[in-house]
């Protein structure tokens, strides 16, 4: 019996993977302003946002500040357009102008009742030096975000019973071992699984065999992993060939790989790979086919996972809220209150099941900032239980306070 070992893989610097065509480039290096160039500049800009309340005013001011930054730092930004991950870095740098907008003044606010718009005129002082430093820091962060921690769990079968594969749940299998060897050959660290002592090896293997995506994601999260790479590999005798009076044996191996994001149970990658070998000897042909299959597919597996993770980091931010103890009445109070939070762009209820609400939030600032705003709500009292790159898990701490007790914005 073979054992499919589980280890946690953490992508190190992209530089160590330079031999792969899909590897991420090192973080973009922002150039400091030339000594003769101005460090700070004042500009005056105008912008507008939909709405007539304070939230609309804040949005208009935020847009004006981003416009001011682009105007002052346009030359620097243009120089970065050909660097790796440019769009992701650009979006994140302009997401929050705190730090390089040294100061600003709102010169004028005008509300157009008919159009439902709030107009602002803002004068801002922008630091080009701090902007370039911020760009470097964000570039490094984006690069690190593209390197997920991974759990690998691959089961395999070379025996069949009643036409079904007999999965082996013993020690390290051929495919598991060779995938790990490929990781090590690229200087990728494979961390010991003892850091997750409470996780049952058999549980994750059985979840893989049963195709239980949610269970796999939950177990992977217990490993503190960002992605679980699961696989099911089979190999079997196909047919006998006779060529020029020489008898040969053909074996076919298949591998189904899926990469599952642990904080959302979202499937990032689903791929199938096949290999066929012909050998003069009947014995151990199944294992030889699995070895050939893994050799051919391992680089493609890593390429697919890295590409999917990179695309995930580059899309617009949507934070998933999982709130325990929330019924529909509490949801309505929560929605009315959260709609007034500055920086909120969209709020969508996905479902409420067994008093657990799953909600998608589009938010302008960081997850930590959103968590702070949620715990400061006056009507709905919430406790933060977990924060990941894409999800915040909360619990309704106690019964909502009545509206009359809430303090207005």
C-alpha cells in the first residue's frame, strides 16, 4: 500500500523560479526622483460622485486625490507601464492615497439636486518621492501575494476492482513523491505537516476521493494554506502490441488536478493530463506510466496554478463576509447601517442558511479597515473571528441594539 503524504509548500521568491516561462518577475523597482526634480507639488483638481450625502462627498474627494496623484506622478507611472504586474500595482497604489498626498484642502462642494451628483474642487500637495517609495512597497506586496502557501494531496490507483480504481491511502505514492521532488528541484520549501497536528491525513484524502470541495478547503485552511492542490492519478494496462515479432505492452495513465482556494472553496484550476507508454516488460508498467505522466505534467500544473493565482490577485477586490448568528431581520438592519459606511461600493447577500449569512462586499480600502468599520457598527454588534486575503468571518455578538440607541453618523 502506498501513502500519499501531505506537506505544505510555500512559494519563495520568483527569482528562484526564473527557469520557468510562467514565473513572476521580481518586484518592480521604483526609481527615486532625480535630485533636480521637485519632491512636492501643489495641484488643483475637480471631480464628482453620484449621491448627495457625506459618502458621495468622500467618494468625490477620493477621486479628486487620485486624479491629483496621476497628474503629479504621471511621468513616473508611464515609466512603469511595461513592468510585470503593472495593472495590479497601479490599482493598489491609487486605491488609498494616504501617505503621498501630504495635505489637501476641499475648496468647494456643490450638490446638483437634479443630476444627483456631488461636485468637489480640491487643492492637494503630492509627494513624488513618497509615491515612488509606496510603489516599490506595493510591488513587493503584489509579488508576495502571487506566491501562495500550498498543500499537496494526490491519491493514486494501479489496481481496479469491479471496474473501479482501488485508491491507496498508505505511504507516499509515485505521483505525490515526484511532484514534491519537482517542487524541491525549484528550491520551493516543503514544510512539515506537523504544524497541523489536528488535521487527519485520511480526512483530506477521503474528501479528495469523494470530490468534496468544501471539506478540502476547510482542511486546507487548518494547514494555514492558501491553496490545496488535490489530484487523482490512475494507471492501468491498455493492450498488447506485436511489432516485427516483438511483443510490447501499452499502459495508460491519467491525472486529474484541482487547485482549491481555501478561504472561499473556489476552484482555481481544474486540469486533466494523460500519458501512454509502451514497454517490453509487463511488470511495473503501471508505475512507469505514472512516473512518465508526472514528469510531463508537473511543470504544467505549476504554471496553471501560478497563472490562476496571479489573475485572482489582479481582479477587483470583493470581500466575502461570513456572519454567524444573522437572520433575515438582522440582515436588513445590518444592510441599512453598512450602506452608510464610507468606502463601500456594493453589498450583495448571497444566502442565509442556518443563521449564517454569506455576503459579498466591494470595498475601497483594506480588509483590516473594513473589519474595523464592521466592529464599530452601532446597531449590529459584531465580533471578528477570522480575516484572510479574501474573507472576513464574523459573529453577531449579541442582540442588535434598538435604532433609538444608535448614534448617528
